[in-house]
């Protein structure tokens, strides 16, 4: 696909055009924390639980086999594309049933997995930047994942959290973005969506009428020529600085 011309991170594609937002919707996985190590630990925690409490299933289903089983169940049940928790529960139910393990073990096995899934390590810039943003504007979490901000300890920084699982459809569907805007009581063009994923976050938010900010931690090239993020930063601190500057300019005599 064509690559757009590069510009300095933090510079709008249309300088001066993007208004100061009235609210922010913020992606979680790979925006506030890296998700790959979280999932690796969560799968390891589930495997350890199975080895202790359901050894027959653990012997039959390795970590990689459980991962493949979840992917297969996801493909077989597209109606669950928005619900990673239910996909995981069905994976456990199938794995245990095949080995004659009582279904009573599904809930505690899922809890072992889910506790580790919420033991995240935020990027070094993330918490301070989130605090700064939340001090200026209402911020909502908008995620396709199943992270629990209460467990993680970050819920106090968000006005609310909206997940694909709760809503019934995930990003890039416009309805999830619009539901968040409606809950804010703010028109989409005054809400800034912030995320790392080019299609789910930036293209999805753009097509829903929101303003867009791409957090590009890896210095990737933008892959599309038809739609572009209005803001780009290598970390959330850059966005917090941009918002601070806008707030300062607004309050200047």
C-alpha cells in the first residue's frame, strides 16, 4: 500500500485545523502497556494452574496447543469476535471436556488466566501522561480487549470504560465510537481518539467522525494514502504536551 509523506511527530497533517478536543477516548492494549508479554504471562499462569489442578488436561494441551484451540474456536464462532473472555472460557470448556476434566474447573482456571492478564506493566510514559490528560479533559477507555481497569488500578483516571465485550461490537465499528461520544454528550468531531492500531483505532475513529491521534512507538511508516491521523506522537507524553500547550494558549490573556 502507498506510504504517506512523513512529517515531524506531533505535527498535525492539517496544522491549525484540528480543534482542541473536549474529550478523549483512549485505547489500552499496546497504547498504555505492551500486550504481548501480558498474554505470554497469562497463558503461562493458566498452564501452571492446569498442571496443579487439572494435570490430565495440562498433559494433553500445551500452551501452544491451547492457543491454537482458542484461535480455532474464535474462527468457528465469529459472533464472539468482540468477546475474548467468552472465547477463552469456551476454549477451557472444550479442553477440559475432551480430557474428562470436570467443568467445575473452568471458572477457577479462567480466573488464574485473567488475574495474570490484568497484571500489566505500563509503558514508562503512560501513567504520568494519563494523569496529565485526565486533569485537562474527560478520558474514556475504548478497547476491544478484556482488561479490567479496576484490577489494574487505573480506573480512577477514566470517566468511564467501554469495551467491545460490553457493547457487542468492537473497533473499527463506528457504533462503539459513537456510543462513547453519546455517553460523553459530545459530538464526535470534538472527541479525540488515541490509539496504536492503524485500522482499528485511526481508520475506525476517522470513519466514525472523531479526531485521531496515532501513538507510533515503533516509528513505523503510515501504511495508507487515503486516510491519515491528524496527530502522531511516539509516546503519550507528546500528546500530553500538545494538550498542555493548547490549554495554555486558551488561558493566555
